[in-house]
C-alpha cells in the first residue's frame, strides 16, 4: 500500500553542539526519506546562515521558512524589518505551490508563535500541510487552547478542495490529555468549537511515545517530566482509506557518538495515499 511519510522535529535552534546536531539530522533525514517535513525553532540569519538549508541542501527538498519573530542588535524587530529569524519550516520532495504564515494568539505572554500552511503538489494530488509551535509554559494551557483553534481553522481552510486530508505537525507543548490536544482529536470542545484530527501516535503508536524524554541529556538539564509534546495529526481518512495512519515511530531518539539531535525527539508517520 503506497504511503506518504511525514516527519516533524523541533531542532532546538542553534544550541550547541549545533554543527554536530545539524549533521546528525541531515544523516537521519537521508535515512528516513520523509516526503514532507515540519521543523520548529529554525534560525535564519542575515549573514546567510539558514538551518533548513544546512539540513536539506542536496537531499531533494524545497522548503519555506515562516518567522515567528525577528530580532536585530536592538532586540526584536517587526517581521518586515531587517533581522534574523526564528520560526517554522515546511519542506517537501514535491513543489510547494502556495503557502501562508499565520500569527497565533498569545503575543501578550511575551512569546510570539506562528503557524505556516502550505499546499504541496504531490504525484497523487494536492496535500495541505500545517507546521506550528505553540507556547511552552506549563500554565499556558488557556493560551494554547486559543492557538489550537486558530491552527485547526487554518488547516481546515487549506484543506478545502484539496485531494488529501489536512495534516498538522509540530511541537504543541502539551500532553495528550491536555484540553488543547483533546480538542484537536475531537475529544473536547473549546469555546463552542470542535474539530477532529487523527493523532498518529494515539492511532498507531506503541508505548508512551515521549518526545520530551530525560534519557536525552539536553532535555534532562531542564528538570521537567517526560512528556509527549510533538505530534503528527491528520484529518479524517476517506472511505478509500486515503489519510489512514499506517505506521508511526519516534525519530532521532538515540545518540550518535554521544550527540543527540535535539532536546526533542521527532515523530515520523506513514499515511496511506
């Protein structure tokens, strides 16, 4: 059965050892061969440094970067001003024919978050993909609730008229039991609004699926509990099975020569086409 392979990974920005970590991610991508990728915490600088290009150049992907915020020597600057950028990336083996950046609610908390949507021209039809990264603080559940409503509306809008169910990937910074995740999975409503996406791990995963795991020393130094924070979410499969989750696994969950790829593990899912 043919499948679409989707990977999500929070790459931990430029935290050291950055060069070794980026090389490790590049090797992992070449081995996993995902068709679509969502990266979070990607840095692009005015001096030409582009983390997505470092990881992907020469591997057969095109990519689009959406800044959550920009900064310069004076501090954070408007998005349309000259500055370095921190944000989300969508990468694809096939052409990215359209894209949209959406600023998410919650800027009043001091965190600036965004989602990026893209339409992919895959050989089997158009695929709508959304990549996002939500507020991280434990007590910001109410903020993330507002953010997931915005993300779901974005995915549903980009899914209209597409040939494949919309896909949401990213670091959602919330446990599966949290209201914001249960909302995305059709298990809770938020402000009178409801939706439904398949949580790939809930459907096909084995074990807890922690992506924030204290086995990783970069994670352990934060003194936070193990959690599943990173998700591949897919709209309802159609009656032919298109969009059904076939397999899901953790990615980048083992060290190489003492180096871990990130402070998060990734998630890779195979979706029936």
